[in-house]
C-alpha cells in the first residue's frame, strides 16, 4: 500500500522516509498529491521546512465518506490586513478556518503601510491555508473550488491572495471563483440565518461604507455610499489622535473597538457634534468633516488641560461617547431613508423587510441599537452576523463561493487574464435616483 504513495509523496522524495498514513491508499494518494501541490504553491512565497510539513501530515485524519456528496469551497481573503482562509460546505458548515490578523503591527505604525501588509500576507498565507485545510480534514484535491477575494482592496494585499490561489487552482485543476469583498460581507448573513432575496444591507467597515439592496447572489443596487472616508477609518483616526493605544484598557484594540469601549465610561452630552449632511436628502454618508471637527476639539482640550499631543485627555471618554453617538445617528438616518425609499418603490417587502448590517463597524453594539430604533419604527427585522463574521474572515469568502457554485455564477475553469481590482463599485449605482426622490425622514427619538 505504501509503495503507491511513493511517486507522489514529497517526503518520500526528499527524506526517503514514508509516513504511515491512517487512511486508505486512495485517500493517501489524493492527500499526497494535494500536499505536494500546496507545498509547491507555497514555495513561491516561502519555503516551509520539511519538519513542518511532516508535523502537518501527521495531524491529518480523513473522513472521506461524510463529504462525498457535498460541495466544498476553500475561501481565501487577503484584501486588507487579515490573512484568512476557511473551508465551508454547501450546507454552510464551517469545516475549518484560520486567520492571521495584522492589527497589532499596524497599530504600532499608526496605520496600514501597504508593503508591510503585503509582506505579512506573504509570510502567513501558506500557514493559514494549511491550518484551515488541516482543521477541516479536507485535502485540497477534495475541494470543489477555490474562492478568493480579488476586489476591492489594497493592490499589494490582493495580489498575494490572488497569485497564491491561481497557482493552487492551476496545479489542482480546480475551478476558481473570484470574489468581491463587499458582496461577501453582504451575503454572510445567509450562512447564519435563513434570509431570502431581496434584503437591504448596510456595510460599515474601515474601508467601506455603503447601503445596497441585495436582489440576488450577484445582483446589487447601490443606494448610497460614503463621499469621503468610511466610519471605521474615521473612528481609527480619532482613536489615534486620542492616543488610545496608550490607554491601558485599549492598547490592543482596533480604533473603533477602543472608541466603543471608552464611550461606555463617557458622557455623550458633554460635546455636541452635528450629524453630517443633514440637508442632503439622499443615502450618502460623510465622515471626514466630523473627524476634522473632533480634531479641533481635541486640540482645544489639549490646550485647556495643558497637555502635549500624544497624552491622554481627561475628556477622552466623553469625546469617544459623543463621536460614537453622532456616528450612530448619521448612519441610522441614512439607513432610515434607504428603507423608506425601497418600500416606496416596492423594492422591499412592505411588512417583513430585512436590514442586514455587516462589516467591522457593525460589531459596535451602540450603532446596532441606533439601527434597531430605525427598524422598529419601520417594521423591519434587523440582522447582524456574529461579530467574528462581521470583520474580515475567510468564511465569508468560502460561503460566497458556495453561493456562486449553487447559482452557477462566476465559476472560472480558465484563469487566463484574471486580475485583481483595487477599486470596484458594488452593483448598479442608483444613488442619484435616491437623492432625487428627496425622502424626508421622520425624526426618531435616539435614546440609546
Ligand atoms: O470589516 P473590517 O474588519 O475591515 C475592513 O475595513 O474591511 O473592519 C475593520 C474596521 C476598523 O476600522 C475598526 O476600527 C472597525 O472596523 N471596528 C469597529 C469595532 N470593531 C472594529 N468600529 C466600531 N466599533 C467596534 N466595536
Ligand atoms: Zn471587510
């Protein structure tokens, strides 16, 4: 039996030592070929030691019968600062996942430096893919397809995931499914909840801010977006300006999470920041004006308290509470208008419409509560994926691959000419039409 391994097994070639594999010879061959391919693919990025591969092989056990009729997708995400991978089956079972977050490194440098992010993706992608596969007990040859984020995102980061994936699919002779990062965020809810199309989605993260109607797996209407920066970006900048990294309770948190944490200790009424774009009756957003107002307030407070830039203000918690409240009100108002627009045009169910909120900022419970006030007032159901699935992850990419496989959409058997796209809009942009409708939003009592 073991002689069958011999021609394929990288260990047999290199170390002249055969591993006693726990499973049948067929599975063993599949496994060995697959690992050779994964190993060969990874070599372009870094050369894993033979010892590491040996350890990995030993920890591998198969249950091939269980998965015989299931579609299995490996999802790979590298669009920003997380290297993530997951294996998901067609029923939405997450068989294995792994993630390497670069947050700590970028917190130290005061923001993401693309070449640094690229280098960290390169150093981690092979390990992360191996960990996800290993946890899932799926060999690469058993996969139905590989799905990878190719748009939008940081060019250097997207490039690492794409070239790793292309080598993998070309050697495995598997289909490739290119994924739009924001579509993946939007569809994640269908993995955790039974949600039918159409539904409204609000995506709020560090790089994106948009409201869209999801009519199908690749059928989106863009209702509004941020005209400048995303809310997560603004919260990150405010947190940095407040030097929250030096705060003992917040030093390892992302900017947004640090603001949420500190806001609980502050009084939002100590500062009165006006919500942005109050006169524009559309569903667009803006956060950079608010950020500049807060910058000025911080400067003024530093003068008053006689402290240097870089030290923590005594009013930091009050500022955090006020910025979080203003952000929540702004997001809630634009979302309220989007719901009213969709209902007015019969784009959403009148009585049982669903609003999905996702992206890193969606894990903010204060913002969720503000949105709950809106959905209660409009008889909608508010759904959020669990916090772990709101931020970037490999599961959402694998799941989008499953959705596309099931719908028969965007499955490539030839990857010739496939490129990553750092900028890529989501769906058909009808934001101008939304603005022309000029829907007046009734005032709600935002007691959060
Ligand atoms: O979706 P994500 O992981 O990455 C992209 O931007 O695509 O989102 C990260 C963003 C960061 O700006 C981070 O500060 C923000 O989400 N964030 C939060 C919270 N947790 C993460 N913002 C507000 N409240 C939070 N609890
Ligand atoms: Zn994201």
